[in-house]
C-alpha cells in the first residue's frame, strides 16, 4: 500500500464508523417502548370514563374490598395521605409486588397523586401535568392487567377537601373550632 493511502483509508474507516453510531440501537427484550406506547394509548382512552369527582371517589372507595393506592414515595406518604390508603411507591410496582398486594386483578383500585392537591406542597409536591403520577400509575396498573382502576380527577384545596387525611402532617390541616382551616405553613 502506498504510504499516502493509509491516512485516506483511516479517514474512510473513521467516517464509516462514525456514521454507523446511533443507527442501530442495542436490543433488550425487557424494554419495549412500542408496547408501552400501545398500552399507554389504550389506557388513556380507558381512563377517561374512570376519572371521579371528589364525592364519587369518597363513596366508591368505601365499598367493601376497594383499595385506595398511593404511589408516592414512602416519605411523602408518611407525611400525609388519604385515610386508609396503602402505599406502593411507583418505582416498586412490579409483577411480584402487585401480585402480593392485589392478588385479584378485578379488585377496585382508587388512585390519587401529588397533582390532586394544592396548598400542601411539602407532602404533595407539584409535578408537571404531563408527568403526573396518576398518569404513570394508571398506565402501569393497566399494563399489568388491572382494569378496575379509578382516579381522583379534580385539583382540590387540601384545606377544604372532604377527604380525610392521616400522617405526621395531618394535624396541620385540621379545622380549628371556628371552622376555619388551620394554617398550612408546615406544608411549605
């Protein structure tokens, strides 16, 4: 090979290599974006008829066998949650954890998230609307075969909500004797 051709060959090899970067992605059978997008679309359509008012959420979640699921972190859950809710943090939603907590896939599951409550930023920090935990949780449960899911729909003021709350910050939202909401500066 002529000495002046070696740099040309090296440049051509480099260009061919650099052009191939990003054209093929590594495969992983445990990650399926197309399957996720398909199920997310199905779940979005299904979800529309399953969003509840506060009164509906309270009434239906009190039915025998119904479960209120809070998928926030354990730390936020311990600070404040709907009375009687169970906590399964979103990153911990797996085949095994769902099977253990909800062995019957027909169980009625009622979900809520950070974006359902205002004036309680500490226990319910606001997420971007498109990143709402309700959306992720609904899609995840739907993907795992749970179809009896209901979601608290509205944005509620924590101080005037009809829901009952428990946790380390629950006393901060109790009404005083005059019926006025207690100060919420502990939530900031």
